[in-house]
C-alpha cells in the first residue's frame, strides 16, 4: 500500500515537474520556452572522470581536486547558454549510459561516440569533437605489435573500457585475442604498462594524453571507425533540450570557445598540474617494461611509493567527504534496516491466519488434523516476510542496488539537492534505501532471535495482567530483546560501513568513489586503495572494540 | 442450586487435547468456582492442573467446552448481549479481572519492583501513575517489602519475588486470583512467607484457585479441594471430605504416595 502511494506521489511529482516550464530568459530561440530538465533550473550531466583530456580530476591552484577537461568546460558553457545551473554526476562509464537510459540525468558527456545501439536509449547531439580511436601497446610489445593483425592472437590480452565503443572495436578487430573490459581507462593503461595486457583500444586523445605522461605507451595505429567524433548523449525524447544542446555546440564552435577548451584541457592533462605525471620514471607501471616474466618481481619493488601517497594526499578533500558520506550511509542504513527488520520480524512471528475459519469445527474450536487445518494455519504475512528475507539473503547486494536505483528509482523522481556541497540526495537516498532493504533482511533474523530469546513466561505474565499483544511487545518483550541483540545490531553497523562501499557504483561519493577519482586522475592505484583500507579499518576496528566493551559490561550486569 | 447463583466462573465440559487427541490434558472438566471460594487443586504430575488453571484465563486455548465468566463464554470469539447483539469478546478485559501467579514468578527483569507493579494499571487501565505508586507501596508494606520498591527483581530472593508477583497481580484489583504452584520453586524456608500472604488474602475474602502440593495449606485454608488425575476431575469436596474420607482409589493411591 505504502509503495503504491509513494509511486503515485512520485508520479504526480513528475507531472508537476513537467507541467511547470523551466524558467528561462526570453530570447528568440525556439527551444527556450519549452526547455525542461530532470531537475528544474538545473542541467544534470553524467560523466566518468577517468578520461583525460575529456574529463578528469585535476588539482587546481588551491590544491583542491576539481573536475576538469573540455567536456566539463563545454558542459559549463552549455549550462550558461541555457540559463541553467550545472550539476555534474560522476559514475563509471557504463553508469553514464544507464543514467541516460533511465532518464536520471539530462546529458551524458563522456566522449560518447554515436552508435545504433546507443541511439535506442538516448538521442545524440551533433558531433562536437572530432576525436579518433587508437590501439595502443607498451614499449615491451612495440616490436611485436605493429598493426591490429599482429595483436589478433589468442595468447594476447587486449583491454578496453566496459560498455565503450572501444570494446566493440576490440571485438571486431582482434576477435582472436582475449579481451578484458575494465570500468576505468586508468586500470587498462596500468595493466598494459605492467605487462598484464599486450594492447588496448582507447580514444585517440586520451591515448595521446597518457602517452605524454607515460612515454612507454605506444600508439600502434589509428583504428578506423565510421563516426569519427564525440557527441553528447541527450535524455531520449527531450526535443527542446536536444535543440538547445545543438545550438550551444554551434555557438561554442563559432565563438572559438570549444577550441580553447580542448587546448586548455590537453595542456592541463599533459602539464605538471596533471597528477600521475611521469617524473624521473617513478611510476608503478614503468617497471613492467623489461620483460613480462620479470614484471611481477620488479613491480614488487614499486608496489607502493611514498611519492604516490603525496599525490593521494592532494585529494584528501575527496576522502574526507567520502568518510562523512560513508558514516551517514551506514547510520541511515541501519536506521531504515532496523525499522524494516522490526516490521518483518513481527510479520514472521504474527498469528495472522485469515483462513483459520476453514479449520474450525462446529463448536468453533480449531481442528488439528486434515488438509483444512493446514490451510487454516497459513499465515500470508509470515509467508511474505519469510520470502523477502530469503530472497534478499540469497542475492548479491550489488544486484539489489542496481535494481533499486535503475529500476525502482527511475520511476520515482526524487528532489535533487546537494547537502554539505557534496552529498547528492537523489543518489544517497536510493543508496540508503537499497542498503536498508538488504540490511533489513539480516536484522530481521537478529531481532527475531532476540524476541525468541525472551522467556515465554514474560508474555504470559504480561497477558495475564491484561496487557494487549502490542503493550506486551512494547513494554516487556522489545526492551528485553533489544538489550540482548544490541551487540548484534552494532556488528551489523560495522558490516554496513564496509558494505556501503558498493554505493559508489550508483554515484554516491563515498570513500570508494574517492579512490576511483584518484585512480582516474592521478594514475596511482595501490596507494589510494591502501588509504581506503586504512580509513575503513579506522572506522570499523574501534567500533567493534567499543561494542565488545559494552557487550562485556552488559553481561556483567546480568550476573550481578 | 443455591451455589449456582453464586458462581463466579462456570467451567463446563472443558477439554484440551494435544497431538490430535492422543494427549488429553483436560478431559471433560466441569466445575463451578463461587465467589469467596478458596479452591485448591491437587493431583499427580501431568494430571492437567496447570492446564486447567491456565485455561481459565485463556493462556491455553481449550479444544472444547465453555468457561463462563461474568455471564460470558470467554472461549468464544463473540458473544450476544442481553439485547441479542453480537459483540466481539475482549479477552484482555477478562484477563484484567483474573490475577495470576506463576511458579517461576515471571517478574519483568528490566523494571524495578514498583514499576513491575504500576505498569499494567497505568498502561492498561489508564490509572494515574502517582496514585498507583502510593497503592503499590501500601501493598508492598503489607508483604514486608516496602524498602525494596526500587530494587530490581534480580536483587530479591525467591520468596520475595513471589510476594511481589502476588501484589503485582493485586494491583489490577482482580475478582479472582489463580496460583500455579506458587511455592514449588522456593527453598523450603521461604515457602512459609508466601503461604502467609496467600492465607491473609483468603481471609479477606478473595476468590482463589490454587494448584499446590502444600497439603497443609489445602487443609487449613481451602474451602474446596479438587483432585485431578489424567486430565479428569476425579473427586471434589471440602478439605475434610477429601483428606479424611477419600472415596476414589486413585485419590487414596495419591495420598499414599504424597503423605508417605
Ligand atoms: N504443549 C504441550 N504439548 C503436548 N502435551 C502437553 C503440552 N502441555 C502440556 N501437555 C501435557 O498435558 C498434560 C497435563 O499437563 P499439565 O502441565 O497441566 O500437568 P500438571 O498437572 O500441571 O503437572 P505438574 O504437577 O507437573 O505441573 C501432561 O501430560 C503434559 O505432558
Ligand atoms: Mg503444572
């Protein structure tokens, strides 16, 4: 019932959003009056910032990690052009496609190349940038791999970004090789340089940027591809927005802005402001060049570098935000999970048997034999709750998060606002709902065992005093049950802290998303992961120690 | 019969079966409990004494029969009032009028003694908390536990706990008190203090049904004794009739065993 209501509410909110035309300054352009966006007054753009010079995190003059790249500059230009406020959402590359498909964002800007499959789920703007596709290799293989035919061997591993055009190119051009797809270009380049991959398909400009930073990277050839260039993915069916985007692109090209954006971005990506720059050869990947069999040993030396921690330190703002987000995620998840779990536990333990009358004899007493008595014992509430718990506990939380975020919340439009300047409600909320739904199933069993651990005589005493079922629960059973299960609930909290890391997949800016931002921008992989490990440990270990302390104190009280 | 008019609780053909009738914990028990009765239920272990007592306030759902309390058959979900209107039975209301004391006390361990006593009157009957506390202290004083009002159950001895359990039930001002072996879990030296409280209660005219193995108490305080065996009410009478002049062989056998 509640869900239906929420859906209706969401639907009516949608209608409202669409009924009220976005405020726009009056001009002659035809789209101005009809322009609508996902969030009124905002232009929401999804991007995957691991794609220098298109989009990446660069350290600005103040030492703060900032989203940069010519896509970002163009996005800002377009937002200004349309008189909207720009809102950037960072997700993985395939996340950009999903966001557009579910109409959670207005635009996707990630060096998208138009293709027939993609046309089905989004509209494309005019080509705004003529890039190309490249096949790259490392110096170690430069002699062996001189063309795509050379790379097309079964014992070669070839990388490409998940969900990208390059992945298709890899599949068509090097079908015999083992093709691995990874969500981040950084990871692909890193594998290539460490000898785990022999070649990779990447965007030409991206390849050239990486090459400036990593001379060991070799561009083998340009890969022929029919639509040479990048377009902006536009939320499907939004004609005024498409028109506006195209107008903005034209304007940016006519006034020379686009050219300037590209120049600046390439400069930024290649210049010393771009983290991960190859200085005195101190980059993890470089050691991989010698020979593949020595690579492991060599990279062992270079596994962790102090210098790279210094790089990570520059992104500390992202980590601080990540910690706050992770803690908030965990607290709200446990709260939602607890309320849900309480309801589920009560449903499971309820005595709601609507078909009981079927098993009654003439005198009105229940029979305990025969098929009718079985039917009479059927409890739909308990059945539903049990099914819920079993389904949730038997499926991966990642799947649940995707279903909740891309499935359920694509039908419900959430108010879009940002708390503390980095916590995006429309992502955070589905995140805590999905985690809460998951955690509810586990907490349900904890609460159930807690209730069952309370002596049956307590209920009998309460009921014999005339207390109702609910009064008994509230005053007698739950206070005792909760005391028994408090440690288990707190442990679930620790589990959630760790499990919440999965929400970065839907664009929640938690600790893991900080790790990915650093990986994508600075081309250091191990160090941000170690930092994240340390942070998670510092969050979880003391928490579980505190729990253990209270657990001991509480059991002491019982023995008194 | 004159006794009938006086009946507070009429039990008619009460049955409680387990395992599809394989176990007959109560087998056709009929008895009237009159106002002011101190009815003592005796019998061997497993004879259905607890089941009988717990059925009286529907802690045990009977398999058949009737329990008429205050003119209403409380084993049924609905009843018809004087005007022929069908009314849904409120079991909680009936339970408020029957106090129950358990073998294992069942005090609420997370509450102080005084809170144990005031919770139900305040929450169920909506009484004023301060007044309830005043009354609770008076009752505690009568059972000699006034100074323990703010203690937790875990800090009391068994005998003290059971005295608290009795006054907790009295806080609801019940019309009848049900006792299920109230002294069986106590060390021998504490039995007396609990029986003393029960005796006093009986002398004040409280209607009581007691399952007990304390034959001395049955003789001295009870005005009626029921003897149960194998779920059946085998014999009943005054203490004098039952103890000095048992008729059924089953009862004689029972006395031979317990009074040895
Ligand atoms: N939940 C149950 N399932 C099956 N049998 C039961 C159940 N509860 C009670 N019984 C059976 O019902 C019979 C009566 O039990 P009851 O507890 O009323 O006996 P009692 O007279 O109180 O015995 P005691 O003096 O040991 O307390 C016993 O044979 C017992 O095994
Ligand atoms: Mg018993």
